[in-house]
C-alpha cells in the first residue's frame, strides 16, 4: 500500500512538473511570436511614415488615403536641391550663393527611386498576418496651441496581426492599437518607440 501511494505521488509530481514546464514554455513561445509579428508590423508602419513624411514635404499636408499616398510614391517626383561648388569655411552656404561662389541646382527625382526603394508599395497597406486586412489611415489639420497643424495616424489592432495565435491565456489586449502618428498631437512617432 505504501509503495502504491509513493508511485501515485511520483506520477502526480511528474504530471505537475510537466504542466508547469508547458505553461512557462508556451508563454515563451508566444512572446517570441508576438515580438516577431510586432516587428514586421512596425517595419511597415515605418515605411508608411517615411512615405507620409515625403508626401508632406511636397504637398504641405499628409495623405488621407493609401491610394493618394501610393500614387504619390509611384508616379510623383520630389525636389532635390544640390549646391554646386565648394563653400569656404568662412561663409555660410547662403552667403556663398549670394556671392556667386556656389550655385544651387534643383532636380526632380521620382519618389519611387528615392523613398522606399525595393519596397512593394502595393502590399504596404496590408497588415501582416491578418489575412488581408488593411491598416486604418487618417489625416487632417487640427488646431494645437492656437496653431493649425497637419497630423496623420496609421494603425492596426493587436487582434488583427495576432490572428491565428492562441491569445486566450496570454493577457493581451486585442483592441489595443500599434500605431504611428496621432490624430490629437503633431507627432510622427510610433507608440512602440
């Protein structure tokens, strides 16, 4: 009888040890997958922010839709101003231009050749791992401290890019956004930074 109880306790201890190991290991695996997926989404948000920054530099506002933004990237040009000549150490570039030592040349360069080179523009709007869902995008002009400023925001919910993962016991708010920009503040930062 004593041996049977010891054997039963040994089996129970092994089962409990396995359950503890499995719960810890599954959390580690989930954290790795979460970090990887979050990183891929962040890369896309950074690319979108880069395109929005160039759009604003040329158009003096942010793009409100992906169609508008991607048409700019694919078919528009940006101004590249080059200084021709050498600016002496004793002068600023502006002074050298005024004296005729340096001249400026403006060249138009296709946006797609400079911004997001090598990035598939058409797939940029799709949230990775979501099964084809599209990032939420918005832009506007708001008043901040009695000054009108342009703002934009691009976001994806955690539930969208964590699709297919078991998040039930992982304490993740699936309604929380991973985003770049803000519709309330003039910032181009991401909430992961």
